[in-house]
C-alpha cells in the first residue's frame, strides 16, 4: 500500500531575533510534516521495523506507551496504513472517556489493553500474561527505540547532507529514549556537532546512546563511534511532561509569530533551550543551527483537554 510521505522533510529558515541579532542562521528540519499522523521521529523509527514485520509475515504489532504517547498514536496509524492489526498496552487505568490520543488510536483499529503501573514496569511478564508472546506478534518497544530504529533515524542525516550545501555547525534534537539521537549520530558519522536536549530529569542519556551506537557498530563494522555529540540536561523544565508558564508562553509565541507549532513535552523544551543558550552566547556568531522538529503535535489536544486550552491550536 502506498502511504504518501513528505520526504525528504523540508528544511526551513526562520528569522528569529535572538539568533539574527547574533549572526546565527537558524534552520528547522520539519519532520513534523512527514505525515499527518506518522510524523517526526516516529516514521524514522518505525520504517525498518514495519519492513521487518512484513517480511516476517507478522500480522499484529504490539507496543507499549503512556496514555498520551506519541509512539502509540503513530503505531496505531502506521498499523492501519500498512495493514497490521495493532495492540497497545497502556500504562494506567481505563477511563470512561478516551483522551484524544487513545481515541485516535482506537479509531485506527488499535486494541487497547490497560496495565497497572506495576504490571507495566515488568513488560516482558505483561506480554506473557496478555498472551501476546506468540510468533504472530511483532513487538515494538516503548518509544519505538530498538536496533532497527537507528538506520531509519540515520536517514535524517543522509537527507540533511543532500539538502544543504554545507552541513550546519550544530544539529539539535530532543532526547527521550535516545534512539533518535543515536541514529542521527550514526548517520552524520562524525560531522557537525550534535546537541541533544533531554526532556527528562537525570543524567542517563550518554550511556544509553553509547550502548545503542555499540549495537549499531556490530552491524556496521566500518563505523567508529564519534565524539561530536553532547547532551544538554538544563532545559527539561522540571522533568518529563512538566511545564511552566514560560514554556506555554513560548509555544504560543512561536505559533503566532513564526507559525511554528511546538508540543509541550518534547520540541518546545529544545527550542526554548536553544534561545536561552543563544542569549548566553553559547553559539558563535556566523554559525548555523539546524533544529530537528521531531513532531509530537498530536499531544497538544490531550494537553489542552487536561489543562484548559493553554496552547493555541495551529492554524
Ligand atoms: C515528538 C518527540 N520528539 C522526540 C522524542 C525523543 O525521541 P527518542 O525517544 O528517540 O529520544 C520523542 C519520543 O520518542 C517524541 O515523541
């Protein structure tokens, strides 16, 4: 089945005062525009997993996520688009009214099963208990990060190289499980400086990404793990899915001033972090920053439902 995907995802230049005033060129790779519902890093991570599942003749994709998960949403859409049944194991209690993420997932045919928080922590056991460990099932891990996610994410680098005459000095993205960043690092193969913004509290990304790159190296023996990457841990705004009024105002300003929609859990934290770092003169005059917009915009509807329409809808 042909699924229309906007690839390569466009790279757009933005005139944003904090960068302009410092002679910094600011570019955004709009991965959010790849597909209305399989967007951002989700397409990149799913691509080779979907191919493998098809090649193995699997009929059902099984995956995990929180009730507002971008990954569940995209997996449900991808399952529908590429002809798989999907089962989502969701952390937490069932609620009478589905939130917009789960409502969409259900509308794509995803079968939702709820797991208590303790059952969710032991995912392997949960699969056995739910009888989802048979040969017909293809398992996508939480967040979609596994060895096959990396070559898909590495393709962002291939695209960037073909789209720009000169590689940017900095290529930036946000980090949850680290899979997207590991793939980007692999694809860039030592070029540019990769700057990952952690959206979670805690200093655990470096070893996680290092391990993913070691796994990648086993399959790509001429690849040597580069050192051109750093993780920023100062802009998570209190931890995963935490927010404050500064972040909300920032999202609404980017929407109204630059028509660039951001989500509160991932991308807004990176864009806000980039502005703050530019104000502190972290980036040299004359440098180019490419920020990767990894999507996640589906989460805005659920966020607004919970917290009272704080974020302006994209027009
Ligand atoms: C919109 C968005 N951006 C970035 C990330 C971070 O990706 P990763 O988990 O590969 O670090 C995620 C989570 O997968 C996400 O949903």
